[in-house]
């Protein structure tokens, strides 16, 4: 399949818009490094075939941090060993709650559309 075809919305090419709620959901389980977030994204069904671009994930983390949805902090992992981690903020929790409502509405609308398509295909 050509790269342009993979990016087509009809083939799920715009699923990167769901990176934000996935990151927020991952952080609901506790603080995590950027790489740890990236690895855990593979557990979500929309990324099992094609993992998101690691650079894009870090870009989203920076944007989400600048919007106050995440807080980046230094975590001591051992003697003289520190890692940068992210945690969700109260604004991030509120954002995730909004995403939940929006995604539920999308799901209902999508199922209605699928049902209509099924009737004519």
C-alpha cells in the first residue's frame, strides 16, 4: 500500500488525533517517561498495526505540557540516575473527561453511519 493511501482518512490515516486522550489515559495509571508512554500506546487497538511516530508523541507531550494538561518533572530512579517523567494535572483530568463525552458521541454517530452504509453496500 502506498504511503499516501495509508494516510487517507478512509483507511484510518487520521487516527493521530486520538494521541492526546490516549496519553492522558496512560497517565491516569501514574507518572511515566515519554518513552514509556510511547511503548504503552501500542496496547491501544488503533496503534497495533502502525505505532505512532515517536517524534510526534514527544511533540504532543510538549504541547500538552504547555497547555497545562501534563506536568514534567525529574524523578530519581537510583543513585545519580534521574529520568524526566510526566504526570496528568487536574486540567488534564478534566480534558480527559471531555474527551470521554466527545468520543462516546462520535462512537454513536459512527455506528449510525456504519448501519446506513451496511444497508446500501
